[in-house]
């Protein structure tokens, strides 16, 4: 039945049948979680050898057990440089979380400003940040925490709408930055086109200290054999003379251990110097033993890529399962759901009829399946169309994922029928 063309009587009959099926799910006592993009235990097991690596002496004789070397062990800087496509002296290797490094740099701009800031951002009358939507809730949360105004910019199939970005940043010097997940974006799995990357490098910004927070969290996280390819932002910025504009980030959170990996910042050598000078009062050094372990475990970028093939083998069937259940259990009922199978990353983004996402997530919750809160993909947790749901297939086993997605489709159908009945 096509819900968009069905008449009232048909929809009422359908709703009764769906509600009965929903009750059956409620009686199953499910307790499933598709809410956070966490690696599964099997994925974490892939890196257990890390714990057997007992290294503490670096290649240049640095004793990693001791204080010092704030910028990170040379071999770890080299590894992350290869991952980000920049030079080792453009890398600071930190602790376990790239999010912490993003927070640190936002805080640095706020408290102190950057080397090319006219003043610390806290002294500006207002500070705005561009937030491509849908996007990553934790990014938005950082800038919301500092009291910045979050300005939504729509995502397109090639990245943020660059006509809007260019216009805004050219006109308004209170816009100090933008959050970007340029490869396999969270949650849509979109990778930015070459044109988008070039426009980011070349665009004119009214704020001299405008920064691109380039969070390449999923740079090697392919799940198909036709991976996306991302142009190197730093190369383009160098060519355009804007190499101090990007702050790049990545981590091994979804390569080794999400709670005990290694994270890094990539920035121009000039910015690296400035950041290190300002980090100095905060810590004497990060966990260099873990940095060495990771460098020894992977050796180089090829080592990471080989390792990611094992993640791919575990993740791909899960994404395919979600895709196939959506095809069989949602697609036949008319134009009530849109999604696309990404080539990588950690999420599938489901678009519903307007005003249905919250209702669907709530229905799932009441039947024992936890989804990411509706609205989390938008600044301030408000999705104006209430039609975006982030599906995180990585954690549950495949069979649980089937059941959870089947329930999600049932809830989607209930909410869609209710929507049609209300709008007749
Ligand atoms: C886009 C993005 N960036 C960063 C993170 C977190 O990274 P980390 O564990 O390095 O803090 C996530 C986790 O889901 C993410 O989706």
C-alpha cells in the first residue's frame, strides 16, 4: 500500500494492524541499542595485540615513560602525518580523544584568540559558528557550551552548501569557524567534492581568524570496495595562501580502541608552534607510550589500511542488513523514507515525512530499541522539520540489528500513517 495515496479507511485499517504488530514487539522485552556509533566488541578485539607491545624507547632515544615531548613521539607524528596528508612538523599527537583537542582549540580561540586574531573571541560582542546540518551533536555541543551562536548550513550531496557558506563568511566577521566532517560525514556519509574543498581553501572570509575545524574522523573508514576520495585541504590551502585556516583532526578511536586510542591535530607549522606554546601550561606531555604502541602496531599508513579491511569485513554486513530491511520493510509503502547506503563511516541517515522523527524514536524506545535522540543532528537539538534519524549499525550483532531495524520500520510506518491521517 502506498500511504501517500491511500484513503482514510485504508489508513485506519492499516494503523490497527500495525498497532497489533507493535504490541507483539513490546511483549518481546527487547533491549537493543542503535544510538551511538560505537565499535562492536569484535572490532575492539582486532587490536588486542596492542596491549602486548612493550615499547618505551623511541627511535631517537626518547624515553616515553618520562615527561616531555609535548608535540608527540616522532614516529607517531609521522604516522598521523601520513594519515592526514601533511608534514610531521604539522602534527601534534595528543591523548585518546580528538574531541578533547577540538574543545581545546575552540577554548583557545575563546580565551586567548589565535595568532592572527584581532582579540580573544570572548571579547567579541558575538561569535557565530557555521554548523552543516545534519551534523555531529558533539561538535555543536562544544560551540554551544561557549555561548556561540550556531548557524545551520544545509548539507548537499557534495558537502555543505558552499554558496551559502561563502556568502556568510564574506559578509560577517563574527563568524569565526565551521564544523566539517569532510569524509563519510556524520550522519549522512557524504564526502566533500573536490570543488567544495577548493572553495573552502579559496573563499574570502571577513574574520581574519576564521578557522575550519576539519574533523577527518572517518578518513580510512571505508565499508565498500568503491571508497570515496577526498582532496587534501592543506594542499589546497597552501596553494591559496590560507594554510593557517584549517585545524585538522583525526584519531584511532575507530581504528583501535575508542576509549584508549590516540588523537592528533594537523595544522600549519606556524599554528602548531602557537598551539604548543599555549598548551605548555596545561600538560607536560600526553601518553607517549600509547603513541609508540600505535606506531609500532601499524608502522605506516599501509598498516592502518590493512587493519581497516578487517573492520570493513565486520561492518559491511551490518550496513547491508540495515539497507536491506529498509528496502523490504519501508520502501514498499510509498515515499515515506529516504536514505542512502554510504561508502564508509559509521552511520545511515534516515529521512522521514516531516514531523515524524521524534514520534518514531519514541515508539522505538517504548518497544526496547534505543535510537539517537531525534534532533541530535541539528544545533540546539532542534530539527526544524523533525524528519532526521541517525542509525548507528556498528555495535549490535547482525541478527539483533535485523530485529531493531524491523521495529524501526514498523514505527516509521505507524508514524507515517498517523501523519497522513492528521493531514487529510
Ligand atoms: C565526526 C566525529 N568526530 C569525532 C568523534 C569522536 O572522536 P574521538 O573519539 O577521537 O574523540 C566522533 C565519534 O563518533 C565522530 O563521529
